[in-house]
C-alpha cells in the first residue's frame, strides 16, 4: 500500500469519532431550553458571586435582594466599615450602594466588557 492509503485509513476512526462528537453536541443544543427573557431572568440572589470582596463579607452586608452585579466580571465591589459599593466598568458608574441600593435584575454588561 502507498503512504496515502495508510494515512486515509488511520484518519477514518478519528474522523468518525469527531463526527460522532459533533453530532452529540448538535443534538444537545437542539434539546437545550431557549434563552430566558429579562422577564424570566434567574433570581440574582441565586447567582454565584465572582467577587472576593462580597464573598468575604457577612451575608447581612451583601445586597438584599440580590443583584446581577454580584456575578458580573465587570463589577468592582469595594467596602468600607460603613458602606458597600459596586462600580460598573462597562457603564462607568456606581450601580449599587448600601446607602442607595438599586436592584439591577438584568444587564447585558457582562457580554460587553471584553470588547474593545
């Protein structure tokens, strides 16, 4: 046999495995639930926090009710002895403060921060 014949034979199991994995992924996507609208967004308080500052605070000092900013990678949380604030690096403003709490329940900011 020539070299190409051997190579083609060696690629067949790899190609078959790759095709099977792609087929499984496509089927999984087809079964996935549709994206949630803002009206059906998950409870922000149930989202995991990505902030070491929030994670280190007592639960009583964290936003109640929760806000989507708690799990957003573009949020910068900072605390003093008397106040907790969240600065948004996408909107360039303080989005939450313990002195002026505002519950943001839906925001596209987490999808915009990586773009430049």
